[in-house]
C-alpha cells in the first residue's frame, strides 16, 4: 500500500513538474494518432494509405463498400446497369451538400469524373475509368455513364475516395488540393503536414449527425510512443502498422485492439523475364520450397493468414487447394533438377525498409528456406522511394512486396495480368489464359459466374507462379474502451469514425 | 576585425558549394516527387499524366534550369515553395527552427551543468574509485543510442507512472512556457545525456593535462587554495577543447535531432528534413540544408571567437 501510494505520489509530482495532466480527453473531440501523415489533399491524386484515410472523412464518392465489401449508397442513393452492361445510371441523394453549403448535383459528378479522366490532372485512378465514353446529366439528380464496353468492376472503382465528387466550382477555381471542400462527415479546419490535422463535424452531412464534434489527429512517428500516449489517455484512437506494437495493445487493461484481415497481400515477386525464372519449373520450385506459415509466424508473429492471389473473402479459394501451398522440398528439388538447376542459382531480392515493417524479416526467412534447394538469395533493403523506382522499372530478380488489394479482382489485378495492364512491366509475365479470364470477369454481371471465372484465374496464377503469394495481414486500430461504434473493414477505411461516440 | 570580415566573406562561397552538393545529391537518389506521392500507383500514369505532374512539382525542366531558378530565387530572398506544405520554404523552416534551437540550448545546458563538474571531479580524483565511477557512467552515456534512452523514458513514465508530456500538439515557448518546458525537458535530457558524457570525458582529460602543467604547480607551491587553483587557474585553459566539442555538437543539434524528434513527436527541423527527403520535397530539402549549413558556419565562427576570449594568447588570423 505504501509502495502504491508512493508510486502514485511520485507520478503526480512528476506530472506536475512536467506541466501535464493524466486525463486530458475532452468529451466530444476524438483524439487520434497515426505514425504516417497524409501527403496531400487532392482526393483524385493521393494514393498513400494515410491520405486516403483522411480524405474519406472529408470527401464522398458516389457509392461506398461496407465491411463485407458490398456496395452501399453514399452520394448516390441508387444505381443501375443497363441490360447490355454499357450504361450505368445513378440517382443522387437530394440532401447531399458540400461543406460550403451548396448542393451536390449531377454537374459536380460530371465535372469530377472529367477531371479524373483529364490527363493533365495526373490521377492514377484514371486507369480504372477508361471505359467511360461520355457522361449525361438529364437532371440535377441523375447521372448516366455511357461505357465503351461492359465494365462491372467500374462500380467498385467508383467506391474509392480517388473517385470522390468535388464541387465543379472548385475545379474551375483550381483550388482542389489546396482547399478541402467535400460532402463528407467532417470538415478540415487545419492541416499542419506531418504534425496535426483538426477536423470538425459537418452539420449539413446528408448521412446524419456525427457521433463526435470533431477529430484531432496527431502524427506521432514512433508507434511505441503512440501506445505510451494511449496508456496515459492522451489518445483515444490510433492506427497502427507494426504488428509488434499492435500485439502489445491487449496487454493494457483500458485499451482494445481492433483487427481485421485486409485485402492487401504480402508477396514474393519473381521476375519471369530474368533467367532462370524464365523457366516454369524453376518458378514452381520456389513456392514448393517455401513454408508460408513459417514466414508469417516468424516475420509477423503469426498475425495474418496465408493467402492465395485472391484476398476478397467472398471470392477467395481455400489456399490448401492451390499449387504447392504445402511445403514439399523434395518436389522442389526435383523441379529444379528437371529444369537443369539441380545445384541451384543465385539471385538478389529487394525490399523496402520499414514498408512493410516485416519486409526484412520476410526476406530472411525466405532466404533460409530457399537455401535448402540451393537458391542463394542476396537481400537488398532500400529506402521506399528507391525501391518503388526499381520496382516500377521491373529492375529486380525478386522483390518482397506488400501490394494493395481492391474489392474487385479485376481492378486489383488487371494492371499486372492483362496484356494491356499498366504494370505489366513490373509483372513481366504475359499469359493468354490470365488475360482472357480477366476480360471475361470484367464483362460478367452474374456474381456466381464471376466467382467461377476468378477461381480459375486464381488456380492458374498459382500454378504458373510468376509471384508467390504469402499472406494477408491485419489492419490494426487501437482504442480506449470507452470509444464505441467503430467498425473495422478489410479496406482499412476509417469512415465509421463518423458514427463513433465517446462514452463517459 | 579583419579576421571576422574575411570569415564572413567566405560564407557565400561555402554556401554555393553546399547548394551544388545538396542539389545534386537529392537528385541522384532514385525516385522523385511523383513516386513519393503515388508510390507504386505511379506506374498507372500515362506519359502525359507524368509530364503534367512533373510540371506541377517543378521537375520538368533540365537540371541546370532548375538550379538556376533556385539560385536566382535565393538571391531575391526566395528559397522556393514547399510542395508538401504549399508554403514558402523559409516560412516553414522558420516555424520549425525555434523548437530546434530551444532543444539544442536546453541539451547543451544539461550537458554542461552535468558534464563539466563531473569531468573536473573525475580529474581531481584521478584513478580513484570515484573517477572510475564517473568514467563508467560517461562510457554508458556515450554508448547508449538516443532511441533506446528515449523509448525507455517514455515507457517507464507511461507504464510505471501513467504520465507523459502532451504529445502531438507542441506549445511554443512564447505561448505557454510551462507546457513548452514540460514537452521539451525529456527530449533535452535524452539528447543531453550523451552530450554530457562527451563533455565529461573531454573535460576530464583536458583538466588532467592542465593540472600537470608548470603554472598550476607554481600556483600550488605559492600556496593558492586548491579550489582557486582548479577554478581560476586550470579551468579556463581546460575549457578550450570543451568549447570546441560543444560548438560542434551544438552545430549538429541545430540541424535537428531526427531520432529524438521522431520519438517525442516534436515538429523540429530534423523531422521536417527527414520527411522532406522521404517525400522528395526538393525545395524544402535544399532550403533547409542551406539553412543548417549557415547555422553551422555561424556556430563555428562563434567558437573561434570564444577561443580568443578564453586564451588571450590566441590571435585569430595573424601569422
């Protein structure tokens, strides 16, 4: 007891000395922290994870996806494909208003998509909307997209904040990116890059009242410091990247960890244009020599799930049904010998330092596993931008990557595995079967038939092994236990913060 | 005076050299502002989209045009615009600098208050157990990385006592001095610990040297009290290497303490430069490196001038 009292007293003295209080949470403002800040405010240009998480609190797309990846209304209350799949009509919510008080109309939708499609904008998401031939606005609340070919995945692509609807007047004024005027649940009052964001509730939001009056986001670059700040109740809610920090959260009595498997996937990319990965049998030997569960357990403390190419729960095949998902070193050695590489070969594997935090550990486990079949891996860790540069040029033998997932397999993979894919140079692998299955999946509107098409795609992709899919990890958020109403989703969105409340 | 003028006249030349170095170095690193913003999604851009973004970031021109634009801007007092902040580079730097300066001053005060007496104490107790004790602590101080110490302090305070300085929102000194001090004292201790260890070691060895000098022996034989021998006779001479060390360390600290700023989430120069490099904000990297170089040169000059004050025998600039 004496010990406790002393500890308490010294704590209070220390707190007084440091000019701080132990409880600083204000009732209606959510104090949030993350380690990486948004990199910009233009919803059509930003692709960084934190930027998207911030912008989807401010801007709204036509539709959204829910926690089970089903399309739900956002600015549009309803939508419909024409029978031939070449016309997509949206009805807009008459209550939808921008934060400057003006109504969201079909003209804003048209202007927003024209901006995305304009090459001068530099919107990476433009690639998802190339099938849009023209946009009609029969009245202020109706938008019709005319497509050059049936394009079912376009609806999912429209749920992304990269397809956010911005005011036509702001586009004209050229102020997108310097001023954030959306129709979402929060308004951005202040942004001090790499330091702080202050958001306040948008009282006019068509989605109803928000659960908190505002959100203050602090950028705390060290995640161990985020956890420390949560212990002392300075922070109510935080986004965490590092599984090592996330697994410490449940040890704190007042904190709760939310985790959900995400769509992005950890993968070992081979470069099939470089010898000896040009040989199918060499490529196939590699997954046979890798124990994916061991990679997951060692690099990521088992925090994740072994996955095949498809990470969308409704479409994914049980990985054990795919090619060589059970480690078989003998089979791997046999394949290597058949390909004429019984003695193995040497290769370099590249990885980005800290992105993901597990990259180096993954490379090391794989290095030791592949050594058993004579493959000598040299690990080269690089700063993220240097890595991205080499990756985009396809300048690597092998690469450890954490690639983003999408709610639709076509949007997720057409960039790599179709002949006209923008990142075909990164994948360096052309395959007629993969290409034709992608095109079929794009045009098919029946969900059951799509599932069959993509299952075949997944099976074939695992068999030809241009890449070795390892595992999907979790997206982590940590919160005080008095925060209620947050719904974690596989896309990692923080949109449900709009309905979060702070219990007293 | 002549010496001062000559040193000041060399400043522009050195800065020109630094400007070329930083300009070339940051452009030699693979990746650019576009890949920094878009990551792997940059691969989805068409050539026309890429050109348009390059124009936006100001990297569409040949390097010599970019360099000329930058340098001629500087001559007009304009360091360029940061693409991350959307504001003039100088404004962003000047906003971050007070914190860095304050942190550097605080850690230097801690280092000198702790390190100097400890060094003198060790020297006057040469080879005694207490000297050994001081040396061991100094050795630990020098070899403990600041991130270990920083995280240890944060963990102990938050897990052991449930307290921590307010993180995330920094209060400038002139707005809320108490809160400001509360936020800076732990980072200053983290930085000052290793700094103090160096000061201890260097002042100990300098003091030992001086204490064996003839004039100190003379002072002692004339019956000067021990305290006066140390503080009046020996210390001023022993201070010269301490001033050199402190000057260099202080110059480094003015460039920002990246790791400590990261751990304690302080919006200082170090973190700003690191983020600018990661985001390939060329104007901001270039501007801040020039600014840091200028600071370093000023501190070096002040250190040289301090020698004269400490030792009248030194005449700067004279052959």
